[in-house]
C-alpha cells in the first residue's frame, strides 16, 4: 500500500508510551497483614478471571512514561493513515445514503487498557467498544499476525483496522443493538451464529473500504488481506489450538467465509453488498 503521502487521521490516541502501573507499594502494604494477604489473593484470582483489581481503587500510581522507537512511531503513522482513509470512504458512502458518518477514535495501547467496555489486555486482540465508540489496538497483535499466523504485510494490518471500523459502522447503523437483542433471546449456539454474522459483515465492510483504495494499492495487497482473513478464521484457529473444529463454537466465521465476505464487499463496493442476515 502506497500510504506515505496519504492523509493522516487526527483521531488516533497513542497511549503506548505509558507503561504498566507500579503496584509494588500496594502489594507490600497488603502483605503486611493477614487481611491484606487475603485481599491480595482475591485480587490475583480476579485478575486471572479477567477483572482488573486496580479498578476498585480510587487512586492508582501514575504509569511510567517510556520512549517509543522510530519503528513504533512509523507504525503509528501507518495506523493513522489507514484510519484517515476509512474516514474519507465512509463519509462518502454514508452521505450517498443520506446519513452522517461519525468518526471513531482509535486508541493505541500496550499491555492493558481500560475501555468503555471494561478492562482488556493485549491477549484480547484488537476490539471495538460501542459504548465509547473507540477502537482499541495493541500493535503487538500485528507481530503475532505475522509470526504466529503467517499473515505478514501492511495491508493485512490495514484489513484488521478496517474490520474494527466496520463494527463502528454497524454501531452507527443500529446493527450492533439489533444483534445484542437477538443474542440475549437466544441459546449459546444461536448467539454464536448471530455473532458470526456480525463479524462477517465487518469483514465485508472492510472489503467495501478496500475497493475505494485501488489508486494506492500495490500488487499483492488484496491477497495480504485475504490471507489475514483466512489465518484468523475460527476453524483455522481451533485446529491450531485443539486439533479439531467445533462449528457451533464459531464466533467470527470460518476462513473460507471470512475471505468470501471480504471479497463480496470489495466487489460490491456499497453497504447493500454486506447483507449477512443480521
């Protein structure tokens, strides 16, 4: 992707220079009493269950500032360009439908982050929070995409960002509210099927966006996006993790489905191309 001369977005918030919080003084204080040790044990258990015990504290030590490398700053520039291009495309597509596009924020973090949807770690992967209308991204995911999933390339990364922007589009159109209501009234199996439709539509919206970048795409870019979509399909990930596939447990769609819906969006180039049945 020839991105260096493209417009940057002003909606990127870079929190990567803020390292992890120093909780040593708190730990030392709690270890000083029996009750404190019990509280500490409960906190450890809560942490591994996905809750951040520091959220219960009114006052937390300020994070230490860290210096970012040239490569890290260059990566942030790329993210800003991709987000900027999604803004340009979706403004035009919404206007064509008589709608107004509201730009999302994209927050870069490292390690863990508190979002409007709660605390999350890098292991969560990139995600969109409809509550605060922000995309959260720890760019270590891109390293994992390249090394663990064998999906390198700048447009593989662009696809991931465009997919999360696709969830923002769904939020603005009311699709996420509709899907949440459907899942609440369903069994786990049925709820998973609804979520797959949500994710495939976001893939399709990423393809719609890519259609309008033809002037700056390079040879192999679309193949990079399709390879990334395939690499993070539910069936592929399940095979890697457990050696077998459980379709009823899919939440994002199979590799074939993810590639297919990205391609449908790329070829159709509009919102109506992405009717996954939500």
